[in-house]
C-alpha cells in the first residue's frame, strides 16, 4: 500500500502523464497532472506564458504541486517544476521518480504540442534538459530510463523499485 505521494519529474515530453496514469491505475490510487491543474484554474499554459510570463506560471505551478501533494496519489509535474525552491522542498515529503531519456525519440513527441519554451524545437529541448538534469538527479529517490523500454516494462520497473523503498 502506497503511503506517500509519488511524484514524477523529468523533461518535457518524456511521458510523465502517460506513465503516471498507468502507474496510478496499477497502484490503485488517483492520478493528477499539475499542468492540467494549472490549466483548469488559470487557462492554457501557452496563454499564461504569453500574457503573464513564466514567473507567474511558476507560481501557479507551485500552488498546483502543493495541492496535488495533499493526497497519496501519482503526480505528473511539468518539466520545469523542479526549478522552484518551493517545489523542491515540497516534494521531499513524496517518493520522487526521475523519468530520464536519451532524447532520441523526443523530436517526434514534441512536434505534437504547443510548448512555449521550445521556440527552436529540439535544440531548445536539449538545452533545457541539460540545464535541468542535475536537479532531476539530485531530487529523485530513483531514476527510470524511458528511452527504449516499453510502457509496461517501465511501469513494472517503477513498481519493483517502489517495493524496495
């Protein structure tokens, strides 16, 4: 039985939402995506970036993370949630899983979305991932590489590692 929230961190497009939904189902708990919480309360993320800026978006994101952590559930965070010291301290109470990738499949995944920080596409993604990677590594309880494994193997790997905590 899960006793603490499980927080998924990692770069944009790695699959935190997809993996989170399936993981929550397997663990028998709820799932929430902090980007969806922000969108529900404040509107589309690209619009927030455009009209209010990244700083205000990050404050909204801090509120969403705090709200999500109130329940024992699986939480998918936005790729930049780890940038906030408030979020870094908040997720210490949870089990934090870093979903990493070698990036080889990211170009096709990212072409389907409207991501305000990726004006130059995959080159922006690589730069942002390289900048954030040390934070992902420092904040996680464990890392799962999502580069080549199937979704079911990734979920099984996470569940096996959760059993050892």
